C-alpha cells in the first residue's frame, strides 16, 4: 500500500511540474498588476476607456496609472483633484493638451494633495483669468491646531505650460521635483511648442512659485517671458539648477529667480534679458556657476537680512546698472566671479563683513587692489535708503584673466 501511495505521489509531482509554467505566468502577471497598480485609459478606442481625465483620476487608487491619449485632445477640464498616489501620463507632451477653460476665481487645472504623484507629458494651458489661477497646485493640508500636513515627493516633469497666471505652485510640500518643463508666454515661438493653436500672444505671470516648500528640486526647466518672475522660492534646503530663464527684449520689473530662503543652492542657471537676475533675502545659501547677462537693472541683488551667503564662479555681464549689489547683507563671500561689461561691476549699501576674493573685473586697472564703492548706513531703516557715509571695500588680489566658468 505504501508503494502504491508513493507511486501515485510521484505521478502527481510530474503532472504538477508540467502544469506549473503556464499557471506560473498567469500568477506573475496578476501579481505585477497588484504591485504596480492598474492602468486606466482616457481617450483612445479601447473598451471601457474614459472620456474625461477627472473621471479616471476619481476612480484611480494608490499606485494606479492614468494614461491619457492625445486623439481626444484638447481635454477642456479644470479643478481635477488628485488625492491618491497615482501617475498621470500623457501620450505626447506636444499634443496631449489639458485646457483650463480660462480659469478665474483661483482655478487650478490640477490640484495635488497626495504623496508620490507624478505628472508628465502634457501641455497644460489657458488658466489665466484670475491673478491666482494655477496650472498645477501642489498643496498640503492644515491639520487641527494649525500644524501643516505636507505633501511629499511629487514629480512634475516633461510638461509644457502656456497661457497661465501661475504655472506651478507648491505650498507645504517636501521633496518636490520639478524638472524639464517648458513655461512659455508671448514673444517666443521657437518650434518647441507647436500645439498651442494660436496662443503665442499669451500671458504667463510666474513660472514656478514655491512657498513653505522644503527640499524642493527645480532642475532643467525653460521659462520664457514671464511677466513677474521665473522662479519664486520661499523656505529652505532647495536646489535650483540648470534652468534657462529669459524675458525677451524689453524687460521691465521681472526677476529671474526671486528667493527668500535659507540653505538653498542656485547652481548652473542661465538667466538673461530680465530686470534682476537673482534677487532675494537669503541665508547660508550658495550661488554658483550661473550665467547672468543683459539685465536692465541688477545681475544679483541681495537685501537684508541676508547673511552668510557664498557667491562664487558666476558670469555676470552686460547689466545696465550693477553687476552685483548688496544692500544691508552680512558676511557675504564674493569669490572668483567674472564681472564683464557691466555699467558698475559692484556696489554695496550698509553691508558688513563682505569678502571680495580673486574676482575678475574687466574695469580693474591691472595693478593694486580693485576698489568696490559703497555707503555705510546706520540705523538700517530701509534697505533702499541711499543716504550714508562713503565706505569702500577691496578685492585685494583680483584675477588677471576671466575664469572658464561652465554651468
């Protein structure tokens, strides 16, 4: 009897081995669907596809992907709330268009309130009727007793924004990544965005506005002809790197990077044809390897209570007023920068403890130290108060040749 049972067991083992490969494939596919989430489709001709992005997003669960075809584009939708951790992906950023229908009354085309959301490959346009209308709003909630509930690790990449008041806005966030997007307004038609259907005479007030944002990464974006600022950053521990910002041939009051922050790195950006390249109130920050040119006012402007910042290895050229101006900032290091063809290379007002180290000045006489004129102002009532006692700083050992600085 035992031998018979053993024989039956061996036969069943062989049968099971023969069946396993086919059933194993089915099990693996099922587990991938569970671990990576389901795919929901908008547009296209598949059975069960959604016709509206909002409906697909509302029916998605954490880990799902909503894929949007471009054959039904443009999608005329706004106030799409993403409150689950999903991927929202367009078929092609040039042809998959979400049109915000004009906006108004603080409209958001997309509002993100969940961690880990990714939005990529869309053109988001036409949300500009209200001053605070936004293309994408990433916003944490405020808990009881006023404690913020931050939104973490949102990724916005490879999109085009046009005809916006504020293209991307984030507040109460942590670890956001905003990369390789194009932000465009009138005055630029360079073939990069060919799906705008006559919107080239359009309006963009702010490209990226980060408020109470921590550890944000803003990398490799192109911001063209914003009316107010390319990037506004307020909080701490951010990286702004490798962005291209230009506001056309007749800048008025626009700022390339407007920052009120601490522990921020501004590295390798190209900023041209703006009023002020980099402006702000900052502490313990590094500004390095940027190419700042053709500003109608200042290349870099710092005002109080800026302190303990390092400005090094930047190209600052062809600014109509000052290459760099420090207004009541403390203990700034200005080291190994190129100052070329500026009206006045540098000026300071009421700033103390500034160190000017080995910079290249095209207006230096070639012998002795380079004199940096300034005014001593006390008390510090207004940073723009220009009444003071003449007081000079010196770069004691200027560079004789310009540095080879690459972002």
